[in-house]
C-alpha cells in the first residue's frame, strides 16, 4: 500500500488494508489519478505511514520477505489482538507462510503450538523455528 485517507475506523486502528479506497503499490490510481507502478520504478511516492527503512547494513534478501509475506501474516495477528507476549497461538501446517507466522509470533513473545500431519516437521518446528509445542493431527497407527 502507498496510500489511504486515514479517516475510517480501520485506518484509525492501523488496519488500512481493510479500507476500500486504499491505494495499492502497483496498478492502482493514486489520489491525483496517476497510476502506481510499485517496485518497477527508480522512485515512487508513498504516504510516509507505509514506508519503512531497511538499514543500510541489512541484506535486501533478508528484509524483502517482510514487505509481502510479512504483512500477510502479521496483519491477522494484529487484527485478532494476538500481538501481546504470553498469549498462545496454534499454527496448522508448516509451509512457507507459516514459517513467517511462527517467527513473528516468537518475536512478539507468543507461545506457539504447531499442528501438523507429518512427524518429520517436528525438528524444524522445535529447533529451527522455536515452537513451544508440536502436535501430530492424526493417529499414525490408523493410517
């Protein structure tokens, strides 16, 4: 997003992605009727509320996932008030998006339980992502 009017309840609650007249980064009309072209430009105009600075010493490949996948998974955490340390979060599955959910949740201080059908994901969940619990979602003896 590069713009919103900051006037509706969603915008006041920092949930601009629910604002029906938000200005998307690419292929949208800005308020002056110019088209947005996102990352395909050398320069672009954006409301400062939607801009974050990536530190000069941070590799772009480390920061880039936060700009798309990051907001996709962080937005529901914030929307459903799961952004306070000590709360519990259950994550069903462990694919690319869910890795980012677990990383955000652990950074916030949530207690994370990963629920998966594959026992082979336990080491990744517990050792690499720092999950607090890992549950298998079916009885392996019945399969």
